[in-house]
């Protein structure tokens, strides 16, 4: 497999070949997890530290399960009660942890660029679990794996990303990844939720939901990131759902076999109709959660392999 990265800080640094290497390995881990052979020793004797400066359910649990299934010693740090609350700087925290010789550091942080800064100060592999509005690379990778398994390919698809684009690191990482893999990307949402200089993103922009969804293969809904909003970006949740919430009628404008995605957590009745979110014929939301474990196993596997400069096979 072609993978030389020492850290996983963003999709921007990955080549299409490296993205494919991650997805191919994650495919094997997904099948292995379904088979019941869930434990191995690939990371036996290695230490994984999860540092989440923002609350997380799916991502933190997924990284913890992934590490344990690979045999790592996993430590979850309660950052809300850490020395950072006592005034310690992020760099001092990094240096303290580095002195303990961890092998994998998984970090989520509210500020863009914080994870990159940490990676410069430690000797272990760093995985970005989401930093500010910047990137969320493993989310984009698990979305890509979900799409590839559902559609049989990850190129030349029409993909609509809908909702709060401006505040979403998930949207940014998906735009980068899907663009690298030669897909046609449409962004749908109100102008107030579109990022500045959107015309530089190499995407199509739609304000009308029905027009934007016409003949797409994938519909990716996004959560309203209210914690990152500092003003009136939408008139009301009711009006937002009327115009941009995904329901059966709006979805009818997409292809008949279009799949529906959402990174979670969902605001049912705001971003997506609850019945549609649970429709096993259209929704792959639960598959996204499942693929998250497999993708994070693959990422840690490849990072350890790259640092050791020695290929390691998937456990059987």
C-alpha cells in the first residue's frame, strides 16, 4: 500500500493514491468487524491517547473502539478537567504527554490549526479528530467508504452537500476528498451559511434545494453548527426546515437510487425528516457510524506502518 504520511492532519495533504489505500484497508476491517473477528494485536504494546477538547460521542467512541480492537492501550483524557483549565498552554500539555512516549495521539480541538501545532511538538503519530472549522479528515474518509460500498465506486458521482457549509469542517474535508476523486460537488444552502470565496472551491452552488438535488447520486445533509454561530444566520428552525430540511418530496428530485447521509448528531425535523433518516432503503446514516470504526482502524494501522517503514498485514 502507498502511504507515507507521518500524521493524519487533513485531507488536503493526502493524494488520491493514499486515500484509496486507506479505503481499501478499511474495507477489509469493515468485513472483519462484521465477521466477528474483532480483536487483534497489531498495536499491542502501543499507547493511544485521546484528547478531546470538545464534546464528542461518535468520534471519540469510534477511535477508542478502533484502538482497542487493534490491541492498543487506550487512554481517554478528560480535557475539561485537565491542567489546561489551570492555565497550562496547549504546547506545555503536548510536551508533558510527549515525555510519556505515546505512539498515537488523537486530538479534537475547537481552534483551527491547533492539531497541526501539536503535531510539531510530539514524536508520535497525530490524528486530527476535528479542529475548529478547518478539517475532520476521518469523517470524510468514512463518508467516502460508505459511498463507495453503496455505489460501487467513488468517482464521477454527483454529490450534494446541504446545509450549514460555512461552519462545517465535515463539509470542507468532504469537498477536498470528493474533488480529489473526480466527483461533481454541489453545495446547497442559504447565502448566510455559505463560506466566503465559495467560487474558489471548484463546486456548484445552489440556493434552491430542489434545483440543487436534481439527478444527484448522494445527498449529504449537515448539522446546523449553532455553537459556532454568532448571529442570526437563519430566520427560524421552522423556516429552515421548510426550505432546506430534507424530506421525501425534496429527495424525489434526486436519482431514484440516491443515498442519504448525515454525519450526526441529527436535529430531526430541522435538517432532515426523522422517517427519512430511518428509511433503510435510502438512508446510510447507520452505515456511516459503522464505517467510522473501520476507517479509524485503517488510519492507525497505516500510520504505525509508515513510521515503522514495514508493511503489516490485516489481522485474521
